[in-house]
C-alpha cells in the first residue's frame, strides 16, 4: 500500500490491545460508528470497519476482501523446521474460494449437524461431572473450574483425543492465539509484525512445535486405525473418485484450529452470559423458570459480547466502503462485535434482552462462506452448559469488585478468571 496515509480517516484514542478496550470495547466502537465507521489505525497499518451493513458487504465480497490476512509471529530459526513454513496455509480462516469451498465441503461431510446434536447427552454428563466437584464449596473460579474444562472436554471427546492430555491442549490454545495477528501484506510466509519478547516467542513456538507433532501423530494413528470420532471421519472423507479428500497435513491444521476455537470461544461466551445474568436478575429468574429461553438468550449473549472480536482481511483492489476508499493491498479488521451493537439495526443495542426477536442477526460466527463451522456446537454447548449450571447452582453470583483480565489478542476474547459464589445449601449436590 503506497497511498498517502495522512489523508486517511482516523479515530483518536483507538488502541485495540489496550486494557480498557479489551475490557469494554463498546464505547469506542460506538464512537467509531458515529464519527469514522471506516478508519485507519496507523500503528498496525490497519483499516477498521465497524458498521453492520459494511461488515456484511465486506465479508460477502471474498474477491475483494481476501481471507489470506491472518499470520503468525515467525518462529525462531532453530524451531522453524518443526512446523509448517506457513502455519496458516491450511487454516479455514485464512483461505479463499475456490480452495476454501472445496475444503469446507469436504470437512462438512464429517462435521455434520447429526454428529453435533448427538453430543447433547455427553455435554450434560461432562457438565454435571465438573459441578460435582465444586457445588459444595460455595465459591470457585468459574472459568478455571467449569467453563474452560467443559468446552475443552467436549471438543476433545468429539475429536476422539485422550482426555488426560487436556492441560496440554489448553496451553497450546493460548500459544496459538498469542502468536496470531494481522499478516504482513508483503510477506509470502504470512508472518505478522505483532510485537513479542524473544523469551515469549521461543516459549510459545516450542509449545506449538510440540502441538503440531502431537496432532500429526494423532492423525497418522487414526489413518491406520479409524474409530468412531470426528478425526476418523475427516481422514475417511473421499472425493468423487474415492480418493482421500483431505490431506493429513490439512487435517492436522484443522484439528489444531478446532481444539483452539472450540475450547476458548464457547468457554468465554458462557462466562460473559453468567455476568449478564448477574447484572439482570429478573432475566436470570426467567431463564431458571423456563430453560427453553436459553437458546435465544445465547444469541443475545453473542450479540452483546461476541467472543471473537473480528477477523482480518486483505484487499485485492481499491474498494469504497461507507464513502471511504480503502486502497489495494490494505489490511482490514472486520470488527464483528461492533456489528452486534449497531444502532442502525438493533433497538437499544446496549440493553441485554433475552427475548430480543432479532438477536440472531449478530455477526459473532461470521457470515456467508466463512460462517463458523462450529457454530451449532457452540450454541448447543452454551445452552446445555448454562442450563445445567443454573440447575445445580440456582443462586450463583459474580463476586463483586473483581478485576477482569483478558489476553491481549484481537481474534478472541479470553477472560483469565471469573470468581463466583453461592450458598452451598441451595445447590444440588446430587443430580
């Protein structure tokens, strides 16, 4: 991009990695929608799109807004041989049609709605098992003791992975998201200029090398001895001529993505939902009386606080959005969470309302060709996980005046902890 950046619209005070923005991005995003719905953030050489209508336009125009815009901090030279040259090369979020169309079609043959729906009893079992260990205590860190373990165990059970390795998967998830960032548009290896201390870079890439070797070996084992799990289904997908449709390397990357996204985003959705209900006791009472309300409540939670703030794109040509020309070769951040609070679409957008009729018009799972493949699982897991939680601990309360800390990343909202308390005499020890 060689345009004169001094002429670009900007938004004073915007910093997507500041603690203030990570904790509550919505006042800044509301100002952006009013004053500069499309603006340039010079420290990252990044364009930002904030209005729902413009976000939908961009996400549907894959020919102009290419998905090959997410990269990783480059690995240390002595670790580079242990990971793919371009770690994002096979990632769902970083490929365009027609390759994406073929990959998504093949993956959907294994990742079916029927397979997901069949997990409901498993999710209930896992949820009750986790709560058995905490209901008598009267307090816990809900993220550590329930939300993260529930989400992680569900996804590894779906994939057929060993539950005893769960702590490693959790660590690898943190490493993967920490290494991701907007790509350097001129770098064929899809790296990012995201700043990172050398010690952290080495530590995280050491973990990622271990992760890639682990997932590669796991896929090889399933090729040799398939079982009744999603990984086996992926390795058994064939093309029209009966040949394996998805390469082992691609499956390893898909599994890495699924584990990372599956155990982080849904866990944080549940954590935010508990906070919303704590702030709105009348709606909390309503959903406890009628658990069927939880399905739409989850949509409202996604609208209010989507756990993937947005994804990156790179423009393949000059394009005009909301009267502003974004030059060819520009990095763009599609801020999906801003679309969920857009005043032009939602009435009283900052009000939490589990009966909102259009709550599902949020963009938290993306839209169109890149609609999150795991959305049905996330919805099911959040609905079941929250209903079981509120059944077992009906008077759960968020500990007041606690400080919420988030990982400094732009592609996922990761809450470090959520302290809650309750009267153990009111909880259900026995299911």
